[in-house]
C-alpha cells in the first residue's frame, strides 16, 4: 500500500560502477584533483546490488555519541484527508555513507523536505538540498566516470513524495532527482508520470549498473534511464535525464483487485543477468538484462513493499504483507532458476496482528549474513514483522516434516528452520546482521542483540535497547550505528 496513507495512525502523535556483486560499494577513484580522495562505503539501500551489505562493524552498546534534530515538514495525504506534519525520517530512511579525504559523511533524507550531507563525526550539516515534499526512501550514490567537472563526478539519486503543491493529477511531478555530492546542487529531475497507480512518489533506491540506472517508481513504471547529467535535456521546462525504457509492473486485473494500489516502493536487486523487483500489484518480476524484457513473474497477489534480497545460493527473499490475500503474510525464499510455479523453497508465515491499517505480514526487507560469513555460523536471515516479532531463521535449512498454508490459503509450503523469535514490537524497518550482532528497530525502539551459539543452538541475547519510534533502517560503521527516528532526531550510537 502507499505508505503515506497508512502512516495516519502515527501522524496524530508528535513525535557505479557502483556495485560489487557480493559486497559493499568498493568504488575508489582518485580524481585529477590531488586533494580529493573519495570512497563510497554504503552507497544505496542495503549497501549493494544484492541488498545484503550493512556496514563493517557493529558496537556493543547503544551509547548516544551525538544526535541531530532533522526537523519537521508538511505533507499532503490527499485532497480529502488534507495535510500532516511529519518529523525526523521514516521508511526506508537509511543513510548513505561516503569517505572524503579520511572524513566520513552521511547523506540523509528527512521529513523537513531536505536531503542533507552530514559530518558523521559530530552531526554537523554540511549542505542541504530542498525538495518539494518530505524525503522518504534511501538514495543511491554513483561515481560518474564521464563527469565533465567535479560537481558531476559523484551524484546522489534521491526520491521524495510528490510535492505539497501537487495532487495525483498534477501536470508534472518531478519526484526523483540527481544531486551533486560536491555542492548539493540539482543536476536533473525526472517527471514521474500519472498512471493507474495512486502514487507518483519515489521511495525505492536506484540500481546503477555501469552507466545505466534502473528504478521502480511508485507509479509502477520500471524505468531504465541514462543518469549522466551531460546527456540530460530540457523537457517541460525541466532538465530531465534520457529515458531508455519503461516497463509496467502491473496489469489491468491488478488495478481492479487492488483498487489502484499498484504502487512500487521496493528497490531492485541484481542476480546474474536479471534484475528483480517486487510490486504492490502482487508480483515479483525479473527484468532480463540481455533481452531487456520481463521474463519471469511470480504472482502472490498481496501488496509487497520490501525489496528482494539475493542469497549466496542464488535465491531471493521476498517480503509479503497481509493485504488482498486470504492467507498469512511473511517471507518467501524463491529460486528464480526454476519456473515461477516451482520456485518456492520455503515460506515463513507471520502473525495477522493489526497495527494502524496493516493487517500483518512483513513490510520491510529481510536481512542475511551471507556477505559476512561469520565463522561457525550458518546462513541466517532475520526480519521484523507487523505482529511485533523479530524472526531469526537458518535460510538454507528446512523445518523437518513441516508445511504451512501460504498467502493464497491453498498452497502448503515448507518452512525454514526457526532459530529464535523475540518480541520487539511492530516494525516496518529492516534489521541488520553484522558479524555476530543483530540490530533491529521499530516503533518500540532500537534493539541490539548478540547472536549467541550455546550448546549447539543459536539464540539472541539482548545487549542494549533504546526507546524511540523508528521506521527507518540503520547502517553501521566502525562500531557506530546511524539511525533516524520519527521523533525528529538522527542518532549516532556506539563507541566513542
């Protein structure tokens, strides 16, 4: 569903060559100016093209090192429901991280309508760029190898809501933009078209492969474009990038079934010669990079907001919300080497507890430890659900002799081996697994766990907890956690 609408429960309360196939962004260049060395460390939502990298080192506690008030801003829910004031940052809201000349900087979108570049050592704002509405989602950083100057050399691609002066039927909604890391200056803006979807926001993070950008806009057009500002042109009074291709992520039957809620909020992931993306229309699609067509379609029927996560055994984990389906929501593991009707490896259901207008399932994205390979630990997956529980499973092992009804209430699927389950409160955030630590945020606060091996079992032991409402996803770096809250603040937790 469109998250702008379902936040109403909360709104009444104040409060890049970019990617390596298995790891973090390792894009290091030394430009012709000798005083400027840059390395992109966390350059997109969940760190890389597989959506499975979260940083390098987690802390042992949640000591507050600094906090920055991000501010608040106005947003329009609809003509009927009017305006609301939102504070801080929310879904998906994960900061980006870059190192420039040995200093770390965060790139954080906020509900005060600004994208901010922030000194990670002390929370000082370096620059901020103004959008037309609250900034949701997570940006993507790209090194432009063909840059004409320093301003165009490192570019942030960031989306926002549609604009406080706009409604769905506005002539133009430029809700996706390219911004210079160097100066905070706009380089181009993309007009999000009006389709059968009831949103023209942009929540997803772009995937950049070589010199081509791929993104699912909330109008549910999978959009392929040339991100280089040198190739942008003036259209409709705006400097806009060259669109290479658009593929619709829904069909007319989906529009009727979902009453125009065919919104795409997820971020695409890359596996082999395909790009995978989930859509609120109820589908998991694969776009074939060779044929440039959608050639695989796993239909679930529910709204799906979480991003596909690639595992080391070449499968994907997919989040399922409890909406438009008779059965439970939860998490699927799918093997896209097989036909869609044979692709299910397992399904982990979650409870049908209702929070706000969510009826259950998983809104956020699953986390895996596949990148980190901590010694002595099997492949793990973790996810936070609307039922208030944090689930930890071994994703390459099945629960023996156990089948569970799927989202359609007809199919029965194997379940993964459940290692532990903790009550942490309802959440739409994505947890992180870094080494032997698990970090999970939600409306009941931020939880830091040790993934402990004891007598042949793997269990979670709570190390620390911080009480504040969170919807965003954190990152970790050098023993620190960076995470924005709906209470208005961006926090830096961890070791001094």
